[in-house]
C-alpha cells in the first residue's frame, strides 16, 4: 500500500468493526452491513486526508449511516413494488 493510503488503512484497522456493528444495527443484516462499510471506506479513499484531519471517525460514521439508510429506503421501495406485483397477479383472471 502506498503512503498516500496509509491513513485509510489506519482508519480501517481502527473503525471497521464498530462501523459494521453500527450498520448492522440499522440494517439487521450482516452482509448488507459489510457492503455499506465497504462502500464507506471506498468513499474515504477518494477524500483528501487534509480535509478530514481530526474528523475521520465522525465522517465515516456519517457516511455509513447515510448509506445504510439509503439502502433501507431503496429496499423498502422494492418491497412495496414486489408486493404490488403479487397483488396484481392474484387479481388477474386465470
């Protein structure tokens, strides 16, 4: 790993487990929680270290929360559509 991303590795080592627990508390699913945390760290890789100096944990938890809530909203909409589709099939003449 290059020196440029050492700060990301350090943040990963320090915060990954607590971020997974946090995302899990929002989503209720370990695989989806891991996906959200992975996405959070990918976003961190794109940030300038100087911009986040002293605020990396707060930034990570905010991004993680926002991504988890986005996932819940998106999946909620898909569930509604799927339920509507089932209701339409049940009502169609057969």
